[in-house]
């Protein structure tokens, strides 16, 4: 038994230099949780464009994980191609952005306010526009100009 254990250790020691390093493989591809991918897809639905840096801050991931998520989403067709040259400065446009529901809800609210209690459409009452009285403001500005030693143009002074 001891000989078999010794031979397997010897075989492992001989084959170890031929195998790729585990740390090298882990450094090239950053693993991310599946929940982070789902959150990133929701992030893409609610925003038109976003960067690796904003995704990493929003989801609490490191920069490598956020870039890997964005490149995977780009490969799946959720995002457009990644733009930018630096790792944290890379950004992409969302292809799955949805218009917020608030616009449709506000349109329904406006339609409801135009109906009266009988259910008939009523016309909105026209609002009359009255020009504001600017004489007090002009007198105030005239006093400021005089206090600073500036003279008013005669045509401006005649309008007040």
C-alpha cells in the first residue's frame, strides 16, 4: 500500500509542471454569481447605457466580475458591443431597455381627470393669460442702477 501511494505521488510530481497553473486560469476569467447576472439584466432593462464601473458599484462586484458580466451579456445580445479602452471605463448600450410604466400611468390619470362623474368627456376650460406687471421690478432695477452711478437710457426711463 505504501508503495502505491509513493508511486502516485511520484507521478503527480512528474506531471505537475506539464499542467497549466490553476491561478492563471482563475485570473483570466472572473467568476460571478448567477444572481449578479439576473440583477445586471434588470439593470439593462431600466437604463439605456451603463458602464463597468457603475455596474460594479451597483451590484457590489469587483471590476473584473462586472466586465465579465457585461461581455457575457454582449455575447447574448442583451447589450451592444462594449465601448471604451480602460477596464473600468468600458460601457455599452442596452438592447432590452423598456420605457418606464410611469408615462402610461400618467396618461391614464390625465384621461380620468377629463371625464366627469357621468362618464362623458368634458372640454378643459381655457385659461386666460394675463401679462405680469413688471413696473415694480423695473423701478427696483432703476434704483439699483442709480445707486451704482449708472444712467438710464432716456427711452427706457420713459417706459417706466
